[in-house]
C-alpha cells in the first residue's frame, strides 16, 4: 500500500498524522518516514487500520465493514459496549485495557515533561 494513499485516508477520517503517530507510540517524524515510498509494511497498515476503526481492506476498497478492528480481531457492536461476532468479549476487553495502558503511559510521559518546565 502506498504511503500517500494512507495519508489521504487518515485525513479523510478526520485525524491528523500527529494523532495517529501518537496512538502508534511513534514520533510524527518516524511515522512520516514509515509512510514514505510505495510499499508500507503490512503490520503498520494493520495498526493504522485499527486506530481508524476500519479493516485493512478499507485502504484498498474505501468501503467500511461496519466493524471496529481491535488488535487483530473485530468487534461488532454499538457504542454502549455490546460485543458480537468475531472476537469474544474477554479478548475485546483485554485489547481495550491494553490501549488504555498505552494512553496512561503517554499521559504520564506528558505530565513529566510539563513538570520539568
């Protein structure tokens, strides 16, 4: 998948490159460098798709499946947390807990930077 196409999809989804890089745990510069060229690594594409809540095929077809991708699986459901389909509830919860832990570490890092100023 071409990096420029991925950038366009990210913008169409209303996200910035900095937001996606942050959620990936990368600097914006590292993320931009990873998107250079004609062939972005599949693992990175899968992680970006998960952040955007789309299947990897979305980058190729532009069609949403109506399911959110969560760490290698999918969760079909609505905002109130009903989980149906391809991932059992425990796996979905574990994936979300992992994402929250990443966010907590990022917040702690930012607070540490603010305290230094």
